[in-house]
C-alpha cells in the first residue's frame, strides 16, 4: 500500500502531488527543481547553482523520510539543454561522492517554472 509523504521543510508542491511516496522499503521522491522553499522562487543562474539547490531540496525531502543521499538507488535527471550536462554532472558527482546510484539523464523541452534542471529519485529505507 502506498503512503503519501508531505515534508514540512520542503518547497510546496506546485501541483496535486506529494513530496514522496513510500511503498514497502522504497521511497519515490517527486522531482525537485531549484526552488527556495521559503520564497518559492528559482535559485541560481547557472546549471551548477541550480543543480546544487536541487540537491539541497532532495536532501530536505530525504531527511524528512529519515534518509540521506546515500539511500538513493536511482535518479532521473531532466535537463532543459544537454549542453548543461557537464556542469550538472560536476555538482552531481560532488554531492554523491563515491555513491553511484543508477541514473537516467535526458533533455526535455521545458521543466516546471523553466528550471534548467529537475531531479527525481528512488531511495531505499533500511
């Protein structure tokens, strides 16, 4: 049975969805954009800045589930432009360190609020 999770410190959802959903030991985190949870405005003018903010938002959601980035088993990365791949990848590698979950990266026509990057993940609760 699915349990919808709403995380108090996370950005408000900009649609009818939860921050994460739990099914068994798996946590499915909704896509995070570089929104500041307090102002609900996009943070950063570069792919590096926006990717860093996305990871901060993922960490907030994961922490609200009692997890960290180390619990991630799969990510999906949605870039507005594949020309931003190297900049995103640099911050992605810094944030995850030696942890290397499975990943898909694609370019999309447009992310919510015209963000340069959106990342969703699946994490495992131990």
